[in-house]
C-alpha cells in the first residue's frame, strides 16, 4: 500500500543529486580578476594579446592563478585584491600606454571559483543583482516621438524622389510634425500620387482635403507601422547601449526594456556614476568616404610615403592602414537599416544597407563615377575614427545596396549591428539614477541569508515539536525544496535580488502548508479509526487535491506578476513561481518517499509518530492516542 517501486526512488535520488550538484557552485566564492576586452571594433583580443598580458605580468613579478580567453575577453585570476590592483596597472601600461586612445578596456572583475568540470556541465552560481553586489542603476526614457518624426522626415524625402522618378507633378511636399503634406492642383497627378503611395509606401495612410484650388494629401504613418518604428528604435538603442557598456568591462550588465519606451540599465560593481553617464550618453556617427587610390595614397597606405593632401589615415579592423579622402559621401544619418544575409550568387555572407532618398541619390551619382573603386565605411566615437570595412563598388548603387567580401557569418552580423547601432535611433534622457555601495550590498546579502536561514530553522523546529517524526520528514522535504529552488535558479543563470530572497523566504512558509495539510489529513484518518498504513495512504491521496488547488491558484497570481510586473516585481515572481513548483514536488512526492521508506515495509504497523492525536471515545469523552 505504502511502497514506492525502485524507479520512483531512483527519480527522487537523481533529483536530489542534481539539486546538490547545481547548488554547490554558489558556495565556492569568487576570485579577484582583471578582464581585458577590446575598446573598439577594429581591435581583436586573441592569443597575441594573451601573450602580451603574460609578458607584462612576468615583468611585474605577478603570478596569476590562471589566464584564459572567454569569448571576446581575456580574464586573469589573481589570489588577492592587492595582486589584482597591481596586475591591472601592469596590463594597462602594456596594452594601453595612451589613456586617451586606449585600444583595450582593462577592468576589475570577480570570477567564480567553481571547478572547471562543473562549469563544463553549466553548473554555475546565480548572478547577484545590483542590490546585493552594489553598482549603479539608470532608468532611461526614449523619445519615441522623435523617432517617429525622424521616420516621417525620411518618408518625405523618399516621396519627393519617387514622385520625381515617376514624373508626377506636385505643388509641394513638406513634413508637418509626424505627417507628410502633399499638394496637388492636377486631378490626374493626384490620382497618380495616390497609386504610387499605395504601391510603394504601404506604411502610409492618406487623407484628402481641399484648400482653395489645391487638393491636400495628408500622409500619416499607420499605427502598426508606428509601433514597428518604435520597437525598432528601442531595440537599436538597447544594442547601442550594449556596445557602449562593453567599454566599462561590466561582467553581468542588465539592459532590458521596461514598458514601451523605457530602458533599465544596471551595472553591478560600477561605482563611478559620472563615468557610466558618459558612456551611456556618448554619440557615435557613421561616414562613407572614398578610398584614396592614387599612387600617393597607395604609398601612404603601405607606409612608404606621406598622406596626400586632402586625405586621412585610418586603421581597418584587421590593423591595416587605409587612406581615405576627407570629403564625406554620406553620413549615418542617411542610413535607415542594415541587415545581414547571404549573396544569392556566391552564397557568401553580406550586409544589406538601406539609405533614405537623399542618400540614395548621392550613392547613385558617386558609384556611377567610381566603379571598381573602394568606398570606406568609418565609425567615429569620441572624435576618433576607424574603418569598419572598405568594399569595392561593383555596380551602380541606389537606396539599397550590399557589402560583401571576406567576412564570415558572425562578422556580417556584427557589422550589421554596428551600422545600425552606431548612434542612437532616438534620443534618451536619464529619469532615474541610483548608486548602491558594495558594503550595503554585502549587508543586504547577510540580512537576506539570515532571514531565509532563521525562517527555515523556526519552521523545522515547530514541525518537529508538533508532528514528531512526520515533522522530521516534512523538514527534510522543506530542505530539498530549498535545494531544488536554488539549483533551478542556478541552472537558469537567474539574477538573485533582494525581492528574490524575499520570495525564497515566502516559498518556505508556503511550502510547509502542503505538509501541514498532509499531516493533519493523516491525523483525521487516525481519529476516524483507520489503521496507520491506511491513514498514511488516504491522507496523502486526499490531501493532494487540496494541495494542487491551492498551489495552482497561487501560481496564477505569480504568473500574473511575471506577465505584467517589471523590475523587482518580476524577480520576485520568477522565484515565487519556481518555488511553488518545487514545493509541490518535495512536499508530496519526496516526503511520501521518506514516509514509505520508513513505514512502508512494516506489515503490522501499530502506530505512527505524528504527534498527539485526539480521538473521541464511545461515551463522548476525549482521549489521546500516540
């Protein structure tokens, strides 16, 4: 009756071992470290960079614990904070002697001590949120109206160009805030313009009105198109912020959308608010210029001659110099989109660029005059420029053209992101900022840990005193619940915050409710005169429906918080929802496994240790049974 088959015990054991395995990384602590990453897209962090770091540390007589390249950065582990500071200075001098033109970002960091074999199976500790580690928090408001105005300006230019190409005469085109006004005196031209807009500008809807002898077409952006423009602006700004924050060397920055027009930026470990503001608010611009392919230009590019008059020297992303003319063909203001793809003929990675009408007209003229010549695309940040790519013009270009050449898929994706996110799609302003010191974060960790630990101890003490051996089973199940909750959060690489720790404490209190229901149901069966084995079996079976109902209703509330909440509320909701699921598993299945293991094989079980059971006698008197 109360026996589990072997396979059920195997499942419980596997779940327990997985919980232990993925919870352990949270207890190994962290090593002081120095993180080296590229400050510009033209700089690569590779084996040669690692060799220079090793030489710099050897010259400074610093023995690192390890040096390893992880992704796009190199991380140097040290055994103390003093060695960490010395190593940072030594690496900074070796890699970036000029602080005003630093090719690398050398930042302090903390790396987990989790063994490599655990990391290989993705057993890593949870990230600590801003309120636990310290750092800076910004809330940025994106000016969506400016994004729509910019789109309307682009559409107005495109309309002028298309109507000119179609020989449709008009009495004037102008932008009025976020709409485009077109004036016509000829009914035939009006009908032709309507057909052109319907055919080539599906994002516009038109309304017709009359002003004297002039018919006025008011073209406005459709609501669904406006939403796409706003979503694209928000995504582009988020990508831009990611690119900029990489310069700070933050290990786990949080950059996420909040609502329809706000971005939350959290930088754990960063204490310099002024520096963070400078990075977030800096501007970057794109320029397209022709490469100087004269004999003097080639000599200067090879390093055997001076830079010709009217040209400048910039570095390409592979470290090679490129001599470009000072005259700018078009700027990034004309670029409206950049998407990676594959060439249909060669199947090589490419980047498709789209520019506005003015930019398209310039590109047609310039490309017609410079076939088989190179055009450089430059990114300028903080007054310094670098060549992202310098492709050869293969044919006459227009509003849409492509960049292809010796690039792989990842490079094409990165280039498209850089071109799209070189500057912000819409202006932003900081509407909220907050700085949390590391000492306050450590204090928050201690308080949160104490609240969970003391809450767990108090619950266990009460359960053991009140329910005896069944209380012990319930306490063990509660510990497994906490173990599984931490393990799942670690597997998901969730960010633990103070609200998350509050949700943990709440999950413990709610999880024990299930065991209380089970224990009281077993007591009721014993009061009714059922045998101990039958009371255990019926108690668990009949309590399950109540437990399921109560937890599902609570889970619905948690899902609502997760769906409609933001920031700390979502962090609370994630832990809350996972805690409900783990509590149902541990309180029902794990605790019953323990009870079955202890009592299930006793065929002539006369009593169970579940505390005092009050039972009425036949004459109505009350006696107690153990």
